[in-house]
C-alpha cells in the first residue's frame, strides 16, 4: 500500500542532503520514510522531530516552548556543519494532535472539504512563518537554503503546501495574516 501512495510530483526534488522537519506522530513514521524515498532521498537526510512540525519548531508562540525554537535552529546549524544540507523539508500532517492539544491554535478539523481546506491553510501559515525565519537565519549567515513545505494526509499521501491558486498574495507569501496572537516572529 505504501508504495502506491500518490505523492505530489509538481516540484523538483532536492538534489543534495536535506534536513527533514517532521512531527512525532507514530501513525506516520513509515509513511514519512516512504515519502523521502519517493524523492530519492533514502538515507540522505537528517531528521529533526517536533510535535507539531513547523508550529513546534516555532515554539508554538508560547513562552514555555520558546526553547524548542532554539533547539530547532541548533539542529539546523548542526545539519549544515555535518552534512552541508542545502534543502529543508517541512513536513506537516493532517489531524495533528499538537495543533489542537499542545499548542491549541485550533480545534480539531473535520473531514469536510471546508474543514480540510481550513486545516491546510493553518499548516501553510505556520510553515510559511518558519520558512521566513529559516531564510532570515540563513541569509544572516551567508548560507543558501531552499525550503519546501508539505502536508501529509492520514494515508501517507503528500502534497506540497502552497498558496491556493487564485489567491492574491505576492512573492509566495501566504494570504494569511502574518501576525497571530499565538505565534509572533521574533
Ligand atoms: Zn502531529
């Protein structure tokens, strides 16, 4: 079944070593490895795991989790130092308990088209905020990193996370409000 997952093919896969940021959810561990294999990255990536993926790496915008962000960037620096990574994959997933139980940024989403769209939009929001922080961090150090964000469903199928077509954002920035009560860029 895993081999048949119809992953997104709309983006160019990373050519060199990658840092993968994923969630801790045990239901998707094998699917995560399969997805990386799909991008021909078998045994060619560092992996850092935070509950909530991008939201966790941002420390959830909560003071008590602030150190998570520091830990993420320490690992990013380590991945560059050790393996000269050039790409960062942010892998979000649907029905992420960390979003609604740990960081409480939303109630659990249902499986209606509207619920699924709202869920994808929220994951895009935090993935984009983290992408911005990674790019700022990298440019301050003269490092070039290409960041891609993805959303996995509960079947393990992965789609690239991007702005919905027809939205009016520019420069790839999400049309979502940049400032949220829970997460602020620092
Ligand atoms: Zn999760």
